[in-house]
C-alpha cells in the first residue's frame, strides 16, 4: 500500500514541476460531436454554455457533449446559413450569430430557435445580405457589426437609428478606410477603434460623431500589412494583431508606435484571461502567451510526441471564459482547451526500460534536492 502512495506523490510532484514548460490541452473534434473541425469564433453565454462557429453549423457545448444547429430548408426559425463567422453574447444575455451569407440571427433561449435580425428601417442595406465577421458591444450599449464589403454599422437593439461607416460614405466624417472590418476595441475615453483590411486602423469618436485614421510612418517597420485582425488595449497601449506582420504597440499618450513583437507572424486573434495573461493565436505558428505586457512570450505548438499539446499550429480564434479556461479554435483541429485548474498525472519510466523494468515500478523513497531535482529510490531498480 505504501508503495502505491509513493507513486501517486511522484506523479503529482513531477506534473506540477512540468507545468511551466508545457500546457496540457484537451481536444474537441468531430469525433466528440463537433459539426466541423475548423472553428472561426468562440463565445460563452450567460448560462455557461460554450458556442463554436464553424463552416458546417453552430455548436453548443455543455461540458460533455455538443448540440449542433444548422440551416433547415423551409424552417424560418433555423439558421439562415451554416457558415458561422462571428459570435457575441451581449450584456442582456442575447446570443448574436454572424453568418457568411445570411446576415445576423439572434438565439431565442426560451424557444431554442433563431430569429433573423433586421437592423431597422433607416438602414439602407438588406440585413440578410450581409456577410458578418465581427461583433462588439460598447459601454453605451451600442452593438458594433463588422462586415465583409459593407463596412461597419452600430445600433442600440430596439431602436431604429443606425450609424453606418463605409468607404464610399457621402459624409467624410463617416468614411471608413476599407469596407472589410475585422475587429473592435473601446478605449478609456469611449472611442471605438476599428481594424480593417489594408492595414488601416480607424477611430470613431462618439462625442464628435466622426472618424479619424491612425497615422503611422510610411515605409517603416510599423507598416501594419494587409489585415488588422485583432485589437486589444492594455493600459495606455493599443495592441494591433496583423496578418503577416505580427503585433504592433501604439501608445495613446505619445501618439506614436512604440514597439513590435512576433514579427512576421500571422496573428488571428487575441484574448486576455481573468488573471491579465494575454493569449495570441497565430495561423501557422501556434499560441503565444505573455504576462509581461508583451516584453516576452511563452510559445506553445503542436508536438507529435505530446498527446496533450495543441493538435495543430493553425489557429483561428482564442477565447478565455469566466473560469479562465482558454479555448482555441483551429483550422482542421477542432477546439483545443487549456484548463488551468485541471490536475494532470504523468507516468515516468526509467530511460530505455519503460514498463518492462519491474524493479522501477516499485518506488520506495523520494527526495527533493535543491534546483527541483527529485531522487527516486526503487525496489531493485536503483
């Protein structure tokens, strides 16, 4: 009996010692019920359910299994389209679904159906024709919608007035840099920063009801590239994740770019957990994690030798839930989830012998030396 307890202690101690070197991910794929293995967007609703948007439908995960929602021909209360590109749970608990070819749907939690959403009679575009790529709710209660090809619009649910920002707007103050909008963030002054294609960042000031454009030096190392895919604000610094030129840092106080990181990486998403740790997803280079404000990063990638590593380096989305679990949407790898509170046990064998070394299987003593070196005494194995 005492030998069995010795083994358990060894596994716990060594597992804890190895946590800093490698995160352990669980994997959720079509084998566990997902509708597809490519996940574009992730959100947690007010009831704790996790929602994953894929090319082949919307998935609701309850911790043990998935329920899949798809378009049903002839059913107006199903999703208008299976290709889900954006998800958002607003402050009232409503789940907003942005579709590739079907505009916007809102999930009715009571009836468990989807209702197509129309912005209002003052909006000049048929909402069902929109291709939606991003949602964001600001501190004033406006919901911001980023589209592919129709710019940005913002509205308060239940009200008819709409702010529509686009590249060909007759009002110069509402003229967006590009009509493809991918990301939003709100600064402490209530201004909304918008990431677009073409590497431009626009800023909407609600006090003046006008747009301005973030200026950066031409032909400098701070050229943002083709897409500004992800935005985040930490302190006085705007983090800009680009598709091809890594991360750029812009200081609000000085009005200047002050640094770069992950140069050459294709940043697809950024998330901050409850502890302030920042998680950066890339397409092709795995996951980067920092608690130092971007001064240094830990790097996590797929490893053929580690069963619980990321199962791919092609990452499309990253989301931290209320419990600080980190959910990663991937290209063709489903969802990878890191749960920091989960206890992991690892089995260690004598090098070169593994299970065929009967003496090593009986552990009689453990001793921890300085520098975290652990000595293991066995019955017959040295």
